[in-house]
C-alpha cells in the first residue's frame, strides 16, 4: 500500500507530523511519500519509512507548471490514500485528477473523508486524520530512531565530567527569555548541582545531529520550537519556555512555562522551580 502526505509549513510543522507518518507506515505496512517545501524536507531524514520527499511549497503561489509537476508525481506511484493538511481550490482540482481513492482532509470538494482537527498538542491532534484509515495515533509514545554512531558521536562531544548535562536552546527572537537570564542560569543551577555540565544547542547542523545531541543530554531547557519537538520525541526531560501545558504531551518530566505572560518578564525563580531546583 502507498500513502501520500501533503504537508504545508516549515520544519516545525513537518516535525509535528512525524508520529502520524510513522504510524501510517508501521500500522499499514505502507510505503509513504511526503510532499512539502524543499526547505523543510530535511525533517524527513528522521523517519526512515519515508521513501520519497516530493518538493512542493504549499505556502507560496505555485505556477501551473508546479501543479502539473506535482500531479505527475502523485499519479505515477498509484497511491491508495492521501492525507492532506493543505487546502485550496487548486489542490482540490489536482487531487480530483489524481485517482487516489481515499483522500482525507479538513475540507475541500476533493476529500472523500472530512475530519475536524482537535485542539492540544499538534502531533496528537493529527490523529483525527488517521481515523478514517482505521488507525489510532499515540504521538506521545513516538520516539526517534537515531543511528548508534550519531548518538555515540554526540555523547563524545559533551563536556567532560559525570554530572547531569543540561542543554540550553534559546530561540534568539526578540520575545525570548532575556539573554542575560540564559547566561546566568548555569551559575544558579551550579549552586545546587556543582557538577552540572552545560551544553549549548547546535545551530545550523543537520537535524539528525541536533536530535542526537538532545538525546545525549539529561535535561533540556528550550524556547526554540525545533529543539522542543526533538526533545519530546527523544523522551528527554524538558522545560519548554513559551509553551502552555495544553500544547505539550501529558507525561512526567515535561513542563510548559511562560505561555501566559511575556517571556521577557519571566523570573529566574520560576524557571529554576520548573527544573526542580526551586
């Protein structure tokens, strides 16, 4: 069986779809292809079950040639099902000509099954799109399957010592927790954990390398959306700044903080308390 996913959005949006795509591949024993923006395609290197990524940017004004090329990619492999998070009249026209018998979407005249996405943590909310195919989704149980070599390399690059490794991943945006707070946090933590090892999150590296670094640490403090999702899929204890608890899976070791007031005003004491050091 072949299944196609049409996924708009950047890397964060693609990461949010990892559990759904992996579930379809495993529960249906399906060959899966994903159409997404070229700049976000690297996310799918984290899911070996994805056999092909079709470059198409749903968030820009595509030309007629772009749509024709996408239709060619969609019709050739004989897909039995399509799950589309993208919407629009041109998309509906393309899917209507695709001959795919099962087309799941939130709306549009081409959908054979229309669904109503739920609120909450987005990876789990996508379970609504899997139900018409007879599938159930447990996004909180999904874990990245990272190569042993990548994990060993990441562990070797951690600071020397036996203490817990705390990974810091600021978003760097103007609305982030102030840089002065990020810089002074390690000293605050070391007053309680003298052997703390502090790790700065990788930037500009391959997602697999970033995920391996995160998985090699003991705790993650992040306001960066990509780091936050990778930490959730690695099972590492996480304090996610700027995220409400409703936007996170409910499990021990995962906390959201600072979603109801500006991060620029978040006190150090609240962050330390969320990390169990208050």
